RNA sequence: GGAGGCAUAGCUCAGUUGGGAGAGCGUUCGCCUGACGCGCGAAAGGUCACAGGUUCGAGCCCUGUUGUCUCCACCA
C-alpha cells in the first residue's frame, strides 16, 4: 500500500515517535553474543552537575554515528551510556544550594549531606538521560551505569585494595596542591597555570655573626615565615663565604643555614634563594637533599597559622603586605619589580592554589605509566588525529604520583581503617578487629577518592568487572573512545593504564579526539559569559537531525568549530530537500510497478553508478573517522546529483513511457542507498522516509549497510550523461546571458560528426529537451551555423536557431570569452605535455588523461573559432 | 621556557597518498519549470599569510618569518 507523506516534515512529532519505536523494539540492546563481531563504545559519562551542553551533543553525535553505522554493517554494536558523580563539582553545587537555605555541611552531617547528594543525582542524572535520548542516541539503556552505583563502587574498592596490596597506592606526607576555597587537595591535572602580573619583592636577611646580608627576591613574601634555609649555587664565588653560616629571619628570629645547591640559578635574580620546603615544590626537594625542617605556616582556609607568630590568623595576602611593610621598617626591604609569572589556580574555582604538605593517599605512577606509553609507541593504541598522541606521551613521560584523596564527602570513601594503636588496614570490608592489636576501635578514613579514580575504570567496570561476566568477555576491549582533547590527561591516560593494569589489555584500540564547539565569536561556551547554546532548544526548533548534521558538517577531526544559528537553518534546508525529493518519489511509485526494472536507460545507469561510488567513498571516509567529509559527500550526492539532475531527467519518463518502471526502480534504489548512508547522521528523517518507501522492511536502523556492487558500475554511461549535462549547462548559461526565460522554448540542434555522440544525445533527447528548454531537438551530422548561437562541448556543437534571442555582438563577445578560456586550457595542457620532465616522470594514467584533454580542448577551440568566424562573416 | 594548532571567496569552514581552487551563508541577475521559494537556473568573488627551498609540477612536503589561538612547564 502506498503511504502518503506529509507535505512538510515536522521533526518534533516524528523524532519522539520513532525513538519510542526503536526503544520498544529493542534495537538498542546488544547481547553478549560472540557469534557476531562486537563493536563497543563506552560513552564518556556526563557529569550530573547540571544539564547537557553543545559539547555533549557533539560527543554523542559522533559516537552515535559510529555505532549506528557498525550496527547496520553487521556488528554486534554496543554503546554503554552512563553518568559520573563528579565529586567536587557536584559537592560544590550542593553546598551552594544548602547555603541558600542557610545550611552548611556541618549542620546536616555526612549522612544528611549524602542524602541530599543522592536526591540531586536522581533529579539531574535523570534529566541528563532524557536529554541523551533527544539527541537520538542509540545506546543500550539496559546497561546504563553511574560511577557510584553498587557495581562500580565495588570495582573502585577492588582496584584500591589491589593497588594497595601491590604497593602502588600509599599514604604519605607530601607536598600537594591545596585549594583554600574548596578546602581539599587537588591533583596536578586540576591545576591551571595562568600568567598574571605580580610583584617580585627583594629582601635581605642578615648573616649571623657578621654585618653582612644576603639579598634575595620572591613573589610570595608570606612564605618567608616558613623559610628554613637560604641557598646559593655551589659555584657562585660571590656567596661562597656565606655557606655554612646562618641567616636570620628578623621578624621571627628564626635562624637558618646558608646552603649550597645546584638548583639555584646564578644568573637569575640575585642568585640567592630563600628555601621554604613546606610551601614550594622545588624547595621541598632542596629540603629533602639537605634535611631541612619543614614548617607549615598555613591553615586550610589560606590564613597563617600559629607557626606564623605575630602573623597568625591573617589571610595569606594580608600577611604578604604586612611582611613587606615590616621589613621596610627594618630597612631590609629593598624594592619590588613588576613581573609576569605563572600562578597555579584551581581549574574549577580559579582560586590560587597553595602548595602544602599533607598526609594524603597517592597512586604510584612510574610503573603504571610505562605500559601506557608503550601502548602508544608500539602503535597498539591509535590516537586520531595523530598530533594528540604527543600530548598523551608528554603527560605520561612527565607524570608524578597521583594524589587521589579528597577532603570531600560526595564520592567513594577511601577503604582505609585506622586503629588506635596506629595500625592501618586497607580492605574491601570494614574489619571487625585490628589485626595488629585486636582492638575494635577502628575508624575509616574520612576522605573520598578523586572522581577520576572511578572514571578511569569505566571501560571495564561498566561491563561488570571485577566479576567475570559474559559482557566483559564479549565487549572488552572496546573499539573506540570518542572524547574531546581537554580531558586527555584526566581521563584517557588514566583509563589506558588502568585497563592495562587490571584487565591486562588496553581499554580501546582507537581514541577519536574531537574539538570544542565555540560561540559565533570563537569563544568557549561558558556559564560566566552566558554564551552557551542549549542543544535541547535547538532540537525543539529544528530537530535533532538538523543539529546533528550541523555539528558534523565541515568539521575535521580534532578541530574546534563555531556554532551559528544559520548553520542549523542550512541543515534544515537539507532536511526539507530530502523530504520533498522523497515525497516526489513516493507520489510516483506505486506498489506493482517498482520491482521490475525493465531496461535501464543511460541516465539510470549513471545515477546508480554514482550511488555505487558513493558507498565506497563513504566507507573510506568513515573508516578514517572523516565524518565531516563523509556526510558532505552524501549531501552532495542527494542534492546535486539525485535531486537537481536525476529527478529532473526522469520527470519526462514518469507518464507513459516504456522506461517508466526502470525510472521508478532506479529512483527507489538510489534513494534507498542514500538513506542508508545518511542514517547514522540523520537517523530520524531517514527512518521516517524509509518507513514509507519500504514498508515491507522492518526498519532502516537495523537494515543492512549498502555494499558496493560491481553490477552497478557504469563508467561509460557516467561519461555520456556528463556530456549531456555539459550541453545543458551550456545552453542554460547562454539563455541566461540572453535573458531568455525558460518559458521561451527554442529549437535546438545537436551537431556531431561522431555517430556515437549522436546516439548519446538520441538516448537523452527527451530530458535534454526538457532541461535545455527546447521546443524540439534535432540531431544531425552537419549544419550551417548561419543565424545561430552555439554551445561547444566535446565532440559536438549545440545550435539554437534563435535569432530573436540574441544580438550578434553580445554573442561574439561571449564566444570570445569562451575561446580565451579554452585557449588557456590548451596552453596549459600543451605546456605539461611539452615538458620533458613531466612526460618522463608522471604516471602513465595522468599523461593519458592530459592527452585526452588536449584533443578535447583543441577541437572545442577550433569549433569556437569557427563559430566566431562565421558570425563575423555573416555580419549584416 | 617547551610543544602544537590555525592563517584558503565578504563571513564560517572543507580540501589525506603533491597533478585543472570547493561548500554553506551572504551578494548580483533571471525564473509562478509537474517534490521542494527552506526552491530552480545563471553568475560575480581567491597572487590558498609572507620569503625561500625540494619537484617536471606545491594550498598540500621542507626551512625561515609574521600574525593568531591553545596546551604543557617548579625559574625563586
């Protein structure tokens, strides 16, 4: 039965209906069935902090394209969705929300806080999952996971205990990054370095037992309260005599040794460095080498503690000013200079990070990093595009131990239990008794783990690890990880070493990196600029297909792109075009007249051959993750070849022509191929059309990906049709020049001495006449050019007996322009062929091609010249 | 300080083995052509940042320069 298609396409109604249908029919579901080759993607879990933005739409679209493609191509395609608890971001938001009610964490307590956090997760996590569906994401919802659900928490626990048992996790007093605002440690990856204008302050410390001084410079005078040495370079003759003596910090009276250490750069500043082991990473190392005392002078909120004596209680910056003025009074402050230096800030809140010594949990990185480096250098792990591989390597090669404990409540609590006797137990379950003293007064560590600790396990924890599930066996390792370049360090690197360590195999083969979607001015979309575009609003207005198409079109891997409303509109135009072309096909295709092709005409063969080639081209692009190029190829096929040419060519045959059934069959076949290739990019509209076009089939989504078919390769017909197209274009251009409206039909004569060429035009006569707005077409071997305007194409000249169309001078001008163009081409090709080097070295096929062009262009040039001559001769 | 990206039509961007410069939007002209005016047809518009080099041939490869953006980094 013929299905009617609505006059206009309404995405909003269609999309929800189709998504529900797919869902209900279980198309998204993948079983752990090894009879089909698996193809697996795990979705980078969005944070439950709020709602999805354009970046998510981009990320999901790319993954969905790959998954839908592979599913159609016969793979057992699994895409696992989920969400991330995002410990610090979520906790900060909950704290802020509580603050609006006048509550603090202390007021509600740990349990009360967690209750609120889980409520948050229900609300926002749920909203996010709904949004993912709106994108058209074909993920297996039955396998949806959350980083803090039971199974994943079990995996986290298991990993922590195993790493501890292997000695790869330890607790130690080390210099860590401290955020005084969030009051928690953060990892190196969470610190951003930003260049800021600041001051370089010069002070001097008196040297005990002399009346001399050592002058040094610092950007952080407040840390002088924690100074425990002054260092100079061992080769620095200027200061050699001071080494071994003691410097005095005048305001606190602290005495500290003057030491010699290679770390000091003689050229920089005064060549003297104050050493604060408790508040600077370099100084910490110097301190280790020289056994210096570490004096922590700071509280968790960034104020000075009791070790700061008179400065205790002051904010760090207040203390900075006070030190300067106090030294000034003592005559020991020399001067300050403006300097640009990089300060570390917390990436979430931009607060200046304070290096502090604290007792924290660390993952030992050197052993874990090695195989992750090896995975890449041995090419087992592919990063696309390649340049991001350097970033990956650079990070791993310079990695330091990963501080994983956080002073937060929302997250996986560290499974370490401390006994009164001082013994520490790390275990999967809370121990009843202390194995050391037998006491039962064990308290669990208050801290939770870095949120990335759990996401690092995502590719296998989501498949059921540590249990040996069939899913794990079937789907691990996954095939490709799709993510943006900004979380290579946070996530990609950590997943790789975690997968290798715990699964014995890297978690994915390919990493497909994409860029960011920026606003129309090229700025990052952000809350503070309020320039974010809500993908759901776009979908509301234009549909998910239009958004998806917009996002991938013209994007090359790893590149950022800008969002413009105009782009979505352009995508909408394409949907409209596709919809209407399909409607046209449906209007003409009946039930009984489509299955018998009959004899295919050259035009049919031409479009089928083009469609065939499109399959190959699309596969090649998609295999290389060139999704932007793939989709533009499909777009161009549909719009330029199928709509603008084939449909127009075919119209004349759709009444009572003997080739009607061939035309209908071809219309349908070519459209079907295009719909299939396009489906991963625009799943909804293609499915909707397919349901009407092929009601006998269940669904486009689960139909077979098209394959190249040698039986539909027609190079000869391709050339023939291109010739007619060229003639049509020529006639149209001429008519446009002459201001002849299409309604003004003109007698057209095609002249060619070549019988084969005449046959080509005979075959295409009907549509040629229509497309060229001819009243009738005559095809002959010879004709006088008198009173005619002409179009020269390879091997033929098209005459129009249209004295009334033209004025002679304009026509001569047009032909002269044409002659110039052809002459240029002839000269160019002649130059190439006359070039000894070219003829000697260029590939034979290319030479042949150029030789053919030479023949073609020079004969066309001759024809044009003949036309000009004849026009001049016949001048009145 | 190190690493990398980008520089192509008025705007936003494609251009993958080096072999006649492309798209979308915008602009101009024409069109009530049997799906589509969210359309059709025809056009205008580019020393592919600059300077060298390799090559028979460079938008594409190499070197340098300029501009711009980004990432990494413990010079106090």
